[in-house]
């Protein structure tokens, strides 16, 4: 009966907690959260609330509860060096060290690494600390993407056509980003379709999980501001309907080469999840970015499908022996829909903005899985925060049935909430298939 420490308090971590506690090894779960997630609390033997920057509190909690290993969910504790702090008291983690977490926390580190080791997938890019040369480089690009160098919560990237129209506007945004003290990565914009490839990595071996497509835009039809992710879907064949088999292989090969490059560059084996955000283009697969952890919502698509004991997977990641374990996933389709406050992603002066502190009621979600995210459990019930509230997941033999289950589950949440109805629909997916056919001239 291992004692497992889970760090994190979102829906991703709720899905991780569920995967840990269904292990045949009958683990005891101890959870360190910055706010009380009722779903994680229900699955835990003991919880502690605190800041992800408070490494001493986390070490104390781990020591007191004789933790065998930790599983780190979000990017903030990784960026704060939690894996390093726990390693200092001989507690291994599924989650990279602070140095290796730069794969996510520093856009420039990853671009430079991929370039240095001649790994395919990089766009044309340049890194700037001042405005010198920015305008010249902007003029060389047909389409522009601007990235502040650091953690942006999935919302800091500025894309031409979405966030700005002209090169003059791009230059003004560059000034603002640099004035804020951040380095700036300027990249070419790709035309294609994005997909998420989350891989398990033990430092040497890289194992793919089923492909997922996330939907960042707030409203149906991919309209409105970018969010942390309004939902996602995966198919029973573990692929995407707009991809060729080679696209998956290329994404996996890039990740394998990046894992090897990280070991070569830092001398440290990467142990955890390497989540590649890729885009299929007319010229093949290109790398948008890496995350150093499971995606949220994408974790909710794949962890419920994991047939292999998750605690056993974690042990093999830590031991560097993933090649000795057969990792299997159910061949089912999944649809995840996020229930959010009506005001989520909208300006503070919008009439719906007040919805973020409202009380909600959760009824019977039927066959759907429910994962709590940013909610506040008070004595008199459940309250919204300003962020995503609940992930509802439908799982079935086909996408239509999975979507129906998710849709029924979403309707069980009462209060001033919203969600995207179109995630996993034939119309939205056909749009992506048609787009890829057009740019590939099939």
C-alpha cells in the first residue's frame, strides 16, 4: 500500500486522483492543494491546503505522511522546483525538475533546444530582449505569432488574425511585452490543424497516449477569446479524423528526440509527461509548444481510458523502465465539456462577470464522469470561482454516443453557467477535415 502525494487542485488532478486510487496496489492518497477540490478531497486519506510556492510545507506534509512518491499536476509547482525539493528528502516525483520544466516555462529554451539538436518541427523564430531587429523580422514573416517567454496560463500567446491584424499592431504588442520585462519569442504562423500528443517519459523511453484535440475558444464555432480550454475529444481508434498516420509518428519522433536532447543538454532524465502541442500543415507536422504535464482538459480524455495500473506506470517512470511495461488504453471515444461561469473569458465590466461567485447545484450526471476544477466547497454548498468549474466527460464506443453522455451530464449543473455545445460534433470535425484536405490539396 504505497503512500502517494498528489500536488494540484484542478479537474486534471481530480482525474489523476481517480486513476491513482483505482490502482490494484490500494494506495493511500495524500493531496496538497491551494484550494479545496471536493472531488480530490473525497478520494484522499488526508489533504493539506497551501501555496505551491511553499516548498517547506510540501516537504513537511510529505515527511509526516511517509510518502513513497509524488505526482505533480500543474505547471506552477514544477516551475517552483517542487520535484527538486522532494528529491532532496529522497522522495521521487512523476514530474520534471525545475531545470527540465523549462520545456514549458521557457519558450526560448525549447525553441533553442530543438534548433541546437537539429530536431524537426521548429518554425522560423527569433528571440528578442529589446526592440532591436524586431520590425525587420516581422517584415520577413507572412503570418506572426508573439509569445512572452514564460508561463502564460495558455492565454498569453498573440496570433495574427486572432488577436491583431497588421504588422504595425504586432510591433506595438512587441513593445508592450518587452516593456513588461519578459523576453519575446517571435515565430511564423502555421496554417493547419492542432492536436495534443501527451507522452509518458522516464528519461529514455517515450510512450504515446491517445491523441486528443482541445478547443481553446470560449464560444461555439471557435469564436471569442482564448481560454485555458473549453473541452476536448478523442476517438476510439486513438487518432484524429483529419490526420494521416505519419502525422502521429512524426509528433512522437519529435518528442523522442526532445527527450534525448534534454538528457544530453542537462544531464538530467526527464521523468513525467511531455505534452506536445502540434499542428499538421501542408509541409508536415510542426511543433507549437510543449507542456511539462498532462493537459487540462486532455487528461480527462485519456486517464479514464488507461487500462494499465496508473501507480505501476508511475513506478516505471521513476525507475526509468517504461520499456518493461505494456501500457494499454481502452478503445473508446471521449468528449469532455467544461462547465464555466457565464462570465468566464469576458471583460470585468460585462453583465455576466458577477456569475463567477455564484452558487451552483450539481444533480445526477448520469453515465458521465464529473471532475471538479475551480470550485469552492463551503458549508452551504458549491460556489463558482472566476475560472473553469467542472469537467464533464462522456465515454462510449463512438463519438456521437460519448457526446450525448457528456451533454446530458452538463445539463445536470444548475446555476449561471455556460459551456460549448459544439465540441465533438460532426460539423466541427468536418470543418477540420475539409481544412486539411484543402491545404494538402487532396
